[in-house]
C-alpha cells in the first residue's frame, strides 16, 4: 500500500490560518468538506490544534487522531488519541508499513508548526483559499514552488484548490 500524505488547510490571501488558537472565520461548507474528506483516515495534528477543537469534536470522531507533542505525559488523560513526539519518524514508519494506519491516506491537519515540520512529506494539498485578509498569528507555509494546481472549485468568498507535488 502506497501512503498518500495530504495536507488540508484553509488560508486567507495573507496566508493566515489561525488567530489566538482558533480559526479566524466560520465556513460551514469548508467544515463539512473537511469532515467528509478525512473521515475513516488518520489525522495528524499539533497539540495546540488538538486543544483548539471544540469539545464535542475532540478527538475528531471516526478518524484515528494522532497528536504531536514534546510532552506526551500531559495528554495522557485524554482518551481516543495517540500522542507522538516526532511527526517525521511517525510518517516514515507509516510509509514503510511498520506503523499501521487505517487507510492509505494520512491527513496533515495543522497547525502552522506541524505544517512546516511535515511539508517535505506532503504528496497533495487540499487548500481552501479564503477571500480577504484577516488578523492572525498562525500562517500557512510557502509551498507553491514544489506543487502544481490540479483542481479549482470557486465559491462565494472562498475557493477549494487541489495541488499535487511536482
Ligand atoms: N485554517 C486551518 O486550516 C487550520 C488548521 C489547523 C490549525 N489552525 C490554526 O493554527 C493555530 C495553531 O497552530 P500552531 O502552529 O500554533 O500549533 P500546532 O502546530 O497546532 O501545535 C504546536 C504544538 O505541536 C507540538 N510540536 C511542534 N513541533 C514539534 C516538534 N518538532 N516535536 C514535537 N512536538 C512538536 C508542540 O506541542 P507541545 O507544546 O505539547 O510540546 C507545539 O506546541 C491555531 O490558531 C489553529 O486554529 C488552522
């Protein structure tokens, strides 16, 4: 089984993805798309993104929740998640088959630190480009030099863009 590592994110025209550990916008259609695309797969996230999830969606249901933290003991009480200290080792083990995942897709769901850390591993990006510029303190890394746009779906106020690694 060949593993596909796919980043999924929503960023605005200033590359903002977050503000004060929350999303700067609410786009129900984008949330629905996120849930439908990632359902049944493993999702990899940083500890801050995990803690930013609304209580009823933490852990994200019907997905394997993999959380990256340097202090796994602090998340030991949380059930329904697997805590790892090294995202890159985890992806390497999943790619080699040594670490079994529920499917052939591993979704990288943020935030900024985890996107930056895992960018060299991405095969695809599902990016929602939100119109306008928002106040924010978390940003999506530059990826454009290594990826090509293969799909675009335009909506009022946002676009769904799909990129593949060149
Ligand atoms: N728009 C979107 O698509 C989207 C998606 C996801 C998140 N977000 C936003 O992004 C923001 C959060 O992003 P963030 O960059 O602040 O945090 P993050 O990437 O979610 O999590 C950061 C945490 O990951 C762990 N970590 C990072 N690098 C590590 C490494 N090399 N080794 C081990 N653990 C490591 C650390 O956890 P410990 O501190 O526990 O060690 C660190 O504090 C929020 O505003 C959120 O709403 C937006």
